[in-house]
């Protein structure tokens, strides 16, 4: 089964929450800085809150969130 790398340029996040609304299985808001982050389950390590590896079944919602992001800071690409 294919896996996908999802990453967020958190420095540019404007906290509009569209990613969380469209794909809550992958994205959540960080309670400390109110910026988007990857749900802990998908992170490669606890300190890498802006990146994750997701299964193929979450690819479509992650891509919809990336397309809807008003500042285009979400990226989805095949994992190597």
C-alpha cells in the first residue's frame, strides 16, 4: 500500500482551520501557537509536528486540504 508524506510550512500558517475542517484525520490545531499541525499518529517523531506519513486512504482528504489552503502551505507527495 502506498504512503504519502504530508508537510506544512507552519511559519506561514494563518490559522484559518480549513485543513482541519476538511481532513481532521490528518490535521489538527496546535493549542500553544494555534497553527496547523499533523495529528500525532502520523508524525515520524513527536517533535516533528509539521510533517507526517499517511496511508493511501487519507491521501484524497489531505490533497483537498492542500488545495483549499488559502496560503498554499500544505504539501502532499509520495513517500520514499
